[in-house]
C-alpha cells in the first residue's frame, strides 16, 4: 500500500490513502510548533508541581521554627508524615512491580 504524503508550507504533514481507496494507517496533522508547544506545556506542569510542593515545604518549615519559639502552635499546611508514608508505599510498589516484570 502506498500513501500520498502532502507537505504544506508550515511543515504540516497529512498522510492520505492511495488511489486504491484503502485507508491510511496513520492520519495526523502535526507541525513543529505544536510539538514545541506540547513540550512547553509538559515542562510548565512539572515546574508548577515542583514550585507548589517546594512552596508548601518552605511555608511549613518556616512555621515550624516560629512555632517552636512561640507559645501558639499552628498546624502545618501539609501532613508530611502522611506524604512520606504514601511515597514509601509508592516506591515499594513500583520496585515490586519492576521485579515482577523483569524477573
């Protein structure tokens, strides 16, 4: 099966069926800009998660120091014990799955 590939002036490619009328295996419209935009979105999401968790950690660690010096005790924004336990369970499960799949 041969496919006709059209390339536009914006580096878009569209795979079309050949003259026999069979459907193409892959029909997509992509450009270099769309790939770049998608990568920027992924990096933006990761950066946002890192800034959010880092900001919460800094806020909680600062309030823990001031609470140790003062009489009033303020609850932390994040229960870091629960986060640590969940992270440990996640890594243990990932290791167990890796051993199961690799072995």
